[in-house]
C-alpha cells in the first residue's frame, strides 16, 4: 500500500494510538513529519520522538504523553491543508484552535513552526494541522 500523504498518515497513527492508550507509535519519516514531531514536543503534546534508521526512508518513533491520571493530552488532531486543497494563511489569518489552548502547525520558509512562533516571527505559511 502506497502512502501518498505521509503527514496525514502520521497524524492518523498518532490519533489512533492516543485512543488506544499506547505508549509509542511508529510513523514514516520525511522532513515535514520530523518538523511536526519537533513542534509537538516543543509545545508539550508528546514526551519525545526519535529517528530510527530502517534501511529505507526511516521511521519516527513518537513517545506519547498522558496526564497524571492517564487522561489524553491530545484530544483532537486533524490535517488542515490536504493534497488536493492547500491552505495558506498570512500571520493575521492563522487559526487559534480553542482560543489559544491548542496549536496550529505551520510550514513556513523558516521551517515547520507553531502558530505562536509564527506570530512572534511575523511569518505566515501553509497550515498543516491543528492540535487541541
């Protein structure tokens, strides 16, 4: 089975793993997925991630994070910009999921950043995903 949209596949794997209370999940690696994992770690939605070499393109092993009583940290994770319909926003048009409690992940000319980092740097780009 060929996965054409690796980022949507990664987000779906994380969503399913969180629902099943798994500790880790393996995702296919590319530059955008590594950037998404880095932003998720910086914003506190996952514990850690690591790159695992498998002889092909590699894997990203994502270590999921839960609350003290086992509650989910990631309640909603969805792809915004899809293969058939890209969504670009300027810095003023960036979404604020849950009035700032969630984050938007944005692919910019300076790399993959969260919406907060984009507002600080006054830069817009392609809105990849929203996480709450």
